[in-house]
């Protein structure tokens, strides 16, 4: 957060008994980039509730104010009422638009956290605190705005449109000094306007202090030149509400993950709200905290459960339900493995395996894959031994799985699974077990693995041929992306017959737990604060919502490459996302560079951290991938 309260300002406050604050862009910030943006919001709000729409209200409202100042040129300022009298619209429509404008101002005006410390110091020091504003809004409205923002100790408020005197001309300062019966050197005025708040008081022999009007408090995002009004409102809300005392991980959750998760939850809600008897199942482990955010936003509106499930936990039930040679072969990896390793991965432990394989003319010491093992000898071995093993040993796991799913209300045909992505494996497994269609919603969906499921899968960020460039960029830091969503509990290993404790979880020690908790707290805090504005997500494009995260993943700073590169991953192997050795080490051990690079789960971060200089790392990554 920008530091406004410095020694110079403190000395100035200490030497004056009356402290005057400008209101808008000083004590108060709007959750939009420009004051005129309020007029666009007014038009949108009006058009949402009326069949007969209005157009170009922003231009009309600006011209109406200009005209009002000409009509009332003998006055120093105009009121909101006088402005709306100049609108070339039906009287009833003008009246409603004016009320919407006032309500919008009340909704969009928030405390300026950059100056909160200054205000609180003045109050604690026993200063007389007043507000002086050149503004067309009524005094009662501005008082309410100040009160809503937490300014509870304002001794007096002076509003130009009510007094027909302005700071801009200096007459309002003369009025304040006379009204308070003070000397000019008793007063210090603080504001953001060079003329009205800084130069004019000085001309009146009154002390003044100018603050910056525009301050970027955000760490990860900034407004775009061509952003929509809704995207700029999102930026302004974050910029006005982030707190510099929070660490970078919290800020990531608030600034980057929060908008994405809220947008995803809103998209999900809009897709399922009209589906009869629909129940959502948020899949472990990536969707645990997304479910919490969903219920923050849409509490009790859509039935939902957290589904403890994994590829491991459904492996045995699925083999039991689909106990055929062809299906078994479809589950095998293209990677070369010993048959004993293949079977062990499926939880199949057949005694005297090597002897049995040799009887069927199969070499137990030879490695196979899902292609080379597809032969008549292994087909006979499967039907006479593997199939029987599955039938005898996996029935209990299958029955326990069904009992667990029944206990949480899973009904095929009505159930909707919600997952991070990317191939829809859990959805596929459920369909194979129940032999019924299951709908799936994802943050993103890749094509190719389960092409027969494409009609029942929907992705928010990308799916099918939509947004493939976003897909490629997300995939370049997919593992890092996933860790932000992770639950801090072990993977689901299976299910128990004990219905009081039906889920068997693996042991879990996540070295990132505190960091994940901090990131997700930032996300949930964002969702809680942004409820008033969540309807705006209808208009914000995916690129604007995701831009900050993509920049972090594909164009990290050196500091970010270090901070997030030191996070731990635990997939098939364990390690840090991007933690290269010193460059000089690789100069003498070049073979280790390739090994470490390919072991890294965030290769762009690895390169940035290693080389430190500015290079097109995402382009380099895509070339290496090819």
C-alpha cells in the first residue's frame, strides 16, 4: 500500500487544530476508475429492470451537467436535481435514473485505505475534523457515504452545491473559516486536486497538503487500456480493498485466484440453476475450497456435497464392474513395465505370478505396455486368473463404494460432478461404474482422452476448440495452478464398511499447507467482499479475469519465480516447482541441466530463476515442448 502518512504530513497535522479533508478521491474512493463510470453503471442497472432501454446515458448525463452549469451560471455550483432537470428524457425516467445514481454512489463508494491512518491519527489527537467537498450530491447522501465507509467522527461537512460556494473559486474556504470562527493558520486542508485542494487554500493563506489521486495498491494486476467497465470495476474494487500488510500469498488469493473462483462459481450456478433435481458433487481434492466459495455466494440455492474420490479409490470398483480383458487393457499405461508392476498398480497380487506367466508362455522378466501385452496368451491368463482375482477380491470395495455414494445422495442422471479439469477421468470412471451418463463441469477441459464424453463435459476457461491459446498457457504451469486449489488432506484410498467413517484417506504431509491456507483465505475474503458486485461477472471476459494468473505463470518476475518455485509438489515424485542449481554448476555439469529442467513442474519459473534476465520464456518453453 502506498505510504501517505509521512513525517511531513504528521508535522503539519500536529501544528494545526482543525484538519479539513476533501471527500471524493481523498477520504472516499469509488470502485470504478473514473467518476463518469458511475453513469454507465446507472444505465446498465436501469436497462436490467426495464424492457424499454435507454442508450448513451453517460454522454447525456455529462452534457446535462454542462448545460446545468450554463443555465445556472450565476451560481458557483449546481445540485443533482438541477442536473437532471436538463436531461432530455421523460420526467419519470429521469427521476428513476437519479435515484439509481444516488444508490450506485452509495454502493460504490468505499473508504480510501491509503488515508485511513491519517484520519484516525487526527481523531485520536483530538483535532477538529471537517470535510469540504465540491460536489452536486446532497449533504445527507455524502454523510451517509462517509458513515458507511467508517468515518464516524466528522465534526462538520461543507458541500458546495448546498452552500453555493466552492473550493475551486476559494469562496468555500472563506466560508469555513468564518463559520468555525477560527484563524486561517489554524486550518490544514488535505486533498487530491492540485487547484481546488492545494493551490487555492495557499492563495487564501491556508495550509494545504496534496495527496496522489491515483495509487496502484495491487501487486499482481493493473487496469488495461481497453478493459470493459466491468473489468475496471473489478480492478478498482481490488485496488481499493487490498491491504499492504498482508503477505504475497494472501494477495495472490485476493487479486488473482479470487476473481477466477468467483467467476467459475457464478458460471457453474448459471448452468445448473434450472436443472431439475440437480445436485453438485465437488471432487476431492482440488474442489474443496471452491465448494466453500460456491456456498458463500449461493448458500442453500443448489444442493451440493464434497465427494471424496480419486482415481485410486475408484480403480477397484471400476475393474469389478467392468471385468473384461478389453476394458482392463484400456486402463493400462503406454509406459513399459513388468506385468507384476502393472498388476500391482491395480491392487492385484497373485501368488506364484512368475510361474503362472511362464506356463502361458509369457516372460515375467520382460517389460510390456498396453499395446505389446494385447496378445492371446495374456488374454487367456487374464480370463483364467486375473478376472477371478478381481471377482473374488474387489467385490467388497465395490459395495463399500456404492454405500458411500448412496450416503451422500449420488444419483446417476441427476448428479453433476465439479472438478478442476482436465480430462474428466473421475466423470468417466463414474459412468463406467454406474453405466449411466454423468454431467461434468470443469475449470478447463482438454480434448482427446474421452472423446465420447465431450457432449457431457463443459469447461469455463476452455473446452473443445474454444480458447485453446488460454489452454496452452495454463498447461505451461498446470501443476502450480493446481496447488493453489489443493485441499490439505490426503488422497482418497478407498471406502470402509463403517458408515460413520466411510472414507479411507492416505497419510498426508503437505509442506505447503500454511501457504495454501493463506492463498485460499485471500480468495474467500475476496468472494465475501465482492458479493455486491458479482452480477458484473456476466460481462467480464475470461481473458481479463485470468490475465494476472497467466502473467504469473508465463511471465514471472525473478521474485515470483523464487517465491512460488520454492513451493513443494508431490505427484509421482517429490520436489520443488522451480528450484534450479547455480548457473555455474550447470556449466560444468550440462547433463544435469536437462535432468533438473525436465524434473521441474514449472519450467518457465525454472528458466527465469536460473537465468534471471528478461527473455521470452513462454516462447522458449513452447519450443522445448515441441
